[in-house]
């Protein structure tokens, strides 16, 4: 398999604006908003923590 260059930056850019305060709701068993960590739903078969492998699979 040939790797595809994705042009990923070495360091994530700073946020464009501060996040606004929101209330937390539950979507099924997943908390959303209110300081909950960002949730990602994926249809890839790689671990989403392995960013390069996931992006290669998407590409």
C-alpha cells in the first residue's frame, strides 16, 4: 500500500475563537456540550487515536 501525503501540520493551529459556554445534554449514553470531551463517530476500521492511519484509510 502506498502512503498518500495528506499535508498534515506538525502542530495543531491555535483555536480561532474561544468556545462558548453551553449546557450538557445526553445523546444516548454520550455526553455532548458543557465541557464534555469532543465525541467522534467514525466508520473507519482504524483506531481514531492513530490519526495518520485513519486519514490514510479515508483518503
